């Protein structure tokens, strides 16, 4: 919002090989028929071209660019060249415990961490590297190599953007604020990592042996990978905890570098004043001399609460007290308060690498509080809560005041119920959806939700002479979803067959199929009766063609929580990645070459899960071993 031009992906993350990409408000697909295309490079190219264009059109006009690549948020998608370069360096071969020691020693050597900083202990919940077997170590090293390659690749592309600023002759006249991090490093790969991050959001771990099916392709478009939790803890050295944990710096602390030659004269200087991401906007406003607006288009604006960091640029203020004196933190009920060098925080009551729907603790009484003097203990090593209970109470009161002031209340520490809470949307309360023709790029929030319920999909189609092929309706893609389509076939063989395919998170695919359709009008029906309403329950699906049952199969499990967020609901085409793998495989785009006269979804009305039903989405029955990706060498890029 507020920018003249947008180029990027929509959502929390996306494939860098086939991203959910937009130019302004129009979906674009530059990766099609473009081997080797990757969003990391494309985004840098776009930023460089945009700055060049602005400079040529209005040489005296300043520009503002907010450049935000996907790295290093999952999926980790570097190019093969970067994977080889980093793998050849053997940076991670000694494991996560040794890596922490190496990182901490480098932080001390560079002065990033002060002399009084201590390395926090390794948690008992996570295994030591030396306790692992050879099979685990090999896989985990591959995960870290690809992550490291992704970071190095992104850093290289950022360097290209900065070089472009210099080539334009504007480096000395440009304030550059570089922030490196994804909250804290993410533990959302679970204890063993995963070739498909969407498995985490559905509470389904992928065993180490099964992950070896994707080992040769790790980081390619055949994976949506995330490394093991233990790497995340190591990447947050010297702090405790990880992303999703706002109470500790392992979940919030980011590396920041600022450059503005002629204005910031202490090149290489280190600053330790407490600052927060809300301080970025005030810093830019002060640097540009632009006051924060009281109103925009007649709408009164809330005040900008951050504090400019420009005061830290002067070398004389290197050790000046911070001007950001108080800051609350909160996520899913876990919380903290910083005030004048002290930090009180709750001990996380749940582990972010173990997604679960188990009842959370009482939001007020179910949390232990910790206390740290950050001036003496910058890594939250020495908990003083037991020695200074009055200080804890004082800071708890400060948190309550800040939480009330900034609309944090009421606190909510639920996870899955919060995710599944109905919200106002185009689909709220609807059980019947009707479409015709072609409609693509519909987000999940505006699509019929078939998860954890019975449903019927009816497609009335007209097939031309010579037959037809293509997607009738789909949501999701390679890493989870479904599709109703007419098969492509090979050399005209098995083409035009009606197929319904359910892709269970790229772990298991179930297909229903019927005979090839001749010219004329036909009605296809896929009717699914769920064994639910519990999460991930399977069921029985029946495919009908012109009123006749042609295939019946049962599935042990269905996707419980979410389809991939970077895919879309498409009618009459498939726009990003295909749901099929080996059987009935097709290339995208996969336009339907017949005519969709009418497409109808009928959904079973919402039924709450019985209170006696198992609730933990992490305790689903064991899945069958995943199917392999196509048996082929990784594509040359």
C-alpha cells in the first residue's frame, strides 16, 4: 500500500521457482517455458530496472525502494550453482553444536557481541549432533547447505541492487537500511526438516528415510524445503529460542546495517542501543525531513510509535542511552516487555516445532516469567526472576499497560482454533458455489473449502469433435491439492479421460478415472463422503460420468489444515504447478480445451469436531511412505 509500483509475491511465502507473483495487481507467470528462472534474481533485475527508469525519467527526483526478497524464509530455493558453491565449503559438516561455537566466536571477534555476552545453553528438547546416525547427519548437512546457499544467493542479488545504486552515481546520496532475518530463524521444519514445508502447517512430520526420496533434488522446484529445527536454534546464536517466540531474542533479534556516506561517518561502527522494527519509518522520515502525516485522503492517521535511530549515527553517540525505552512483544500468548535495559518475559508453554491442537495453558496463570538485566546480560542467559520478584511484578504491570494501549488485549494463546475461526469473507456461510468458463488466480480464502468435510463437485461440459483435455477445476499443486481434469495422455493414448486426483502433500496421490469422453455434452460428478468430522479423516470418493459410477476409492487421510498458500483455485486452467506427478502428469498451463457450461460445488455444512475426538493434529496416524518425484536427473539450470 502507498507505493507507485509493486512487483513481488502475495502471502507469507512462495516458491522461488514458480511464485505467486504479481506486477501491481496482475498475476504474472514469467517462469513458464523459462528454465533457470528464479525470483531472487528476477526481483533484483526488476528493482535495478525500476531505479534506472526513475533516474532517466526524473533525474532530480529521489526514489524510495522497499526491496524484500523471499530468502531466507522457506522454501529454500537457491540455484544449483550456489548449492555447489556452499556445499564445497563444508560449512556445516561438523553439525549444529559446533556451528554455534563458531558463530559465537566470530561474533565476539567482530565485536558484534560484547565481551560480557554468554552463549546460552543448548536445550534438552533438541538432540546433540553427536547423538545422530550417519543417515541423519547426511540429510541434515544437505538441508543446511541449501539454506546457506539460499542466503548467499540472496546476499549476492542484494549486492547487485546496491551496485546498481552506485552505477547510477547515487550511492553517496542514498540511505540504505539492510535487515537480515526472518524474525528468528524458523523451526517450522520440525525436528527432522521436511522436503515440503506445507507438511508442518498440517502437523505431519516426514521421516528421515522418506526424505531421501528428495535428497538429489533438495532446493529444486521438486521440493518446498525447510531445514531441521536444530539448525534454526543454531542460527539464532547466541540467543535462546526461535521464530514464533517473541519473548526471547532468538525469536526477534535481527542483524541491521545502515549506510549513508556523508551522513553516517562512523563506517563499521557498532551500535547497541535497543531498537525495534517500528523505528525504521521514523528514521526514514527524519532523514528525508518529511513529517508524518496527520491525515491521508481525509482519514486521520494513528501516530507512528517508533523512535528514529538517526541519533545513533553520530560517533559521539555510539554509547548514548537508547531513546526507545519501552517495547512490548506478544505472539500466541507468549509475551515480553522491555523497559530501560530490563526485560521480563514468559517461558514458552509450547514448542513451535511441534504443531498441536492440544489445549493451551491458562493465558494468565499458566506461564512462568523470567527476568533479565540486558545491560549486564545481553543474551538472556541469567534469569533473575527468583531473586527479584518485585521487579518482575513491576514489568508485568508495564506489559499490561502497553498491551491495553496498543490493542493487544484480549490475549489469545490458541493456535488451530484461532486459524480456523470463521472470518468475514466471500465464502462465509456458503455451501454451494457455481462457476462457468474460466476463472484463475482465486485465493484460498475465496475458494470452496473442501477440507474435513463431505462434498460433491459437478462439472457439466461440452467436448468438441476430436476430444478435449485440460483442467476443469483445481486448488493447490505439486505440494498438495486436488484437480478434476481430462487427461493429456501420451501421443494421443489415454487422453481425454476424466480424472479426479487428490494430492496428499506430495506424500501420496489417489486418482479416480473413467473412460475417454466423446464429443458432445457430459456430466462429471465427484462425490466424496468424509469419515470425519475429525481433522485429517479419510473417506470414500466416487467418480460418475453421465450418471454412471466409473471409479470408487477410499483414502485413509485427507489434508487437515491448509493447502499450499502460494497456489490458487483455478477453473478451466492450471496456472502454477500441477497436482499430478507420474500418472496423468501434465505441463502447466493446462487449459481446458472443451467448454465448461456449469461447475458446481456442494459442501457439507460445517460440523464442529466432537469434544471426545482426538484433537492433536500432530498425532495423526502414521502416513505411508511418500512417492518419489519423477525418476529423472535434476534439471540443468
